[in-house]
């Protein structure tokens, strides 16, 4: 089925470890996003990529890096994980760059940092 | 102050009831407005966009009040399958979308 695929679905890290969350979309969307969702906080934008070759910081970028590998793929890297990064991470893509047509979200990655 | 605020609920209603949620936003420059639905431990999914004149999609009606800076979602004839968390989303700048923390709805038989 067409959509946004995220891997892994679950991950437990120790403080200080690094990891990369992978995201791929097959809808030929230009824009891709990484959000985190914490209880009572709503979804908060970490980084986004308006188009292939560009990335920009969102609301909460500290502790993260991203790579827009090609039009399909947008990865999120935690260089040195901290317990405060325990969250559910969602990747999303949109057609028009402004989300007018709505985001399509991946199924999420549940990350626990101990 | 949060960009988008919602009553977290939960709203507990019987099947067939009509229920309404409101959402307020803080920045008058906000341009686009949406309602998303999120089932437990799932990803958010677009329910409907909200247009200035108000819009309807089946049992769902969305309204925008720019003067008072709020949007609303009305669900008529609630179904058990409507049980979910409803997220209010506003867009102000290019690629900047702000999500509310959601309103939880429980529809009871």
C-alpha cells in the first residue's frame, strides 16, 4: 500500500547511544517532516524538508540531525540519546509543502531511552 | 502560551449523541486549519480541513471563527467507531504546523 514507512517501530536505547530512524514515502511528495509526540504536549516539529536537498529546523531540533537522502527518504539521527528524547516519533509527508492536502503520517517509532 | 489549545476531555457520550469540540489558537496570522483523528497508539490521520465558510463531511461539521480565534468540530449521530482523540492543527507559516494536544472522545453503547 502507498504511504509512509518508518523503521524501526520500537527501540530501546541506553543514554549516550546513537541511532537513526528511517522514513520513506512512495507518494512522490516533495515535503517531509519529523515530529515527536509526548503526553499533553501534542506533536512538535523537529525538522522538515520542503524539498529534496533542503532541510530546516522546526520547533524542537536540539539533539537531532536529519538527512534528506533523496525525494523518497528522510532520516532522523540521534547522536547521543538522552532520557528526554523518550517519545513517539512520527514521520510525515505532504504533497503541496503547506500540508493543505493534509499530511500522511507513518505509523510511528516508540523510542525509550534509559 | 501554547499556539493551539484544546480541552483534553475525555468526552463520554452515548451512541447517537451529538458532540462538539472547540480549539483556540493564539496567533491571528494563522492561515489554514485542520482536524485530525488519532486512534490509540496509531498515527494521526486527516479528518477534514476547515474552511472560512464552514464545511461539512457527512456527520462531521467544522467551523472557523477568525474573530475569536477558534475552530470547532461537531459530530452528529456518534458511532462507537468515532472513539478517538481529535487533534486541532493550525498553519501559520510555510511548513509550520502547530498541533493541539488533542481531545479524547469515548462513545459508549
